[in-house]
C-alpha cells in the first residue's frame, strides 16, 4: 500500500490540475542517492519500494510544487510524545541567525517609528510571531532584543513545550496549534524562515497570517531558492547527494518550489505591500574555525558578486507590510 500517507494537491496557486512532471522522488533515490536521511527513516515513515512523489509544473500558471505529497515525510517528526527526552538544540545560532539580527533590528526600528506614539497612548506592546519556530532561535533573539510578547508557532517541529520551557527565554508562548496562538492576534511583527517550502497549503497559511496581523505590521520571510529548471540535470544525474550539495534541498519534505517572482506575486495578491525583496547568499559570519571561515567567506564573496550581477543564488528574502 505505497499510497498510504499520500495526498494529491492541485496547483497551490491557481487550483488547476493540468501539470507536467519535472522530477519524481523514488524509494531508490531516498535510500541510495539521497544521503541526508537514513534508509531506516524512509522505511519508518512508510515508504515502500514502489512509493513515489513527484515535483510538477502547473501548465496554467507555471507554479512548481509536489503534487502527490507523502505527508508522513514531514509530519512523522512532529508526532513524538511530550514526555520524550528534552535536549538542547545542536544547531544553536547559525549564520542565518546573524542575518536575522540585522533584519529584526531593521523591522523593530520601522515598527517603533511608525507606531510608537500609538502604542504609548494605548499602553500596547509589540506582539511578535515566530511562524515555523522550530527550536525557537528567532523567538529567543526577539526576547534578547527586548520584545516582551513573543509567540512561537510550529505545527511540525520536533521541539516540545517542555523544550521551550527548559532551554528558551522564559515567557515565550509556544504552541503547535494555530488556533491557540492566533487567539493572541493581531501581531505587529511576523518572521518566518525556511517555512513556506514545507507547507501543505502555503497560500492559505499566508492569508491566515495576513488576517492575524495588525494594520501597518511587518512580515519578514526567507525561503530557499530552489531553481529546479537550472538544477534539474544535476538532480537527475546525481549519484550521491550530501548536505553540502546545493541540490540537497530537493527532498519530499520540500513540497513548494515557488520562484522568487512567483512568491512575490503571491504575497502581493494576498494584499501585502512588498517593501524589500532580495535574492541573496548567506551573510559572511560565524564559523567554527578560521580556515572554514575564510573558505566560506571566499565562497560567499563569489556568491555575493553573482548576486550583484543579478545572477540569483540560493535564497530569497522579503519584507512585506500589511497596508
Ligand atoms: Zn497553477
């Protein structure tokens, strides 16, 4: 029963079911070629030797998405019992976090400027939503930067309430349940990093965020830029894919492959005003050793140069505002 756990999606943007297949994930691919999951995990979540999941392109609007989503791939990770052993996050503050500090500073500055007076009059504090919070690193940053009311929402994270209570800043309101968090709406700042490529219904998730934001509030979004048209041959011909390889972002847990302009159109259609939109590499900061640091810096320098020349690299970032 290889179709157990599979759900068919129509186009995530226009709803059409007229599509062409671009790439098909197979059991063989996940157990032999793709080296970022253990073959045991693939069996554990219910893939059988004949299970497949395909990335398609909508013939009507051009959106790229996974049509037959194997739901277990993503959700199995979120179903651990609450009593499970709680450990500190291994990843800690990563390079993206360093970038995030800058972004949060900018957004908090913007919002303090635009609504400071109003907030002081109404004794209201900024409400900060970390959408797709994972281990809560961004929520911690927000707390460290002085935000009092921080809400962390993530339906699929392996991290539990007990993890948040033990390892994160006190006072962060965490839940896997959207309703539980949205009852604190409206939010004045929303941040989501590497979330939308995972969501089953990205358009409606964006709409529900929009509906739960205050007027004039800001939303910072970063998505990996998975340019399958450019990388398809590499993907098809790969013998082994490791975490260091750029094409390691193609796996059944990533189910939306919207290109930067498609994502921009989507947020604009929902009603957001796009203030800033960039496609860029990670910033050159924080690595464990000097050697690694220099190596990665030079790589990033090259990527930055590509970006300045208008050659898109591996990340898209948006700052949008609810008008
Ligand atoms: Zn479409």
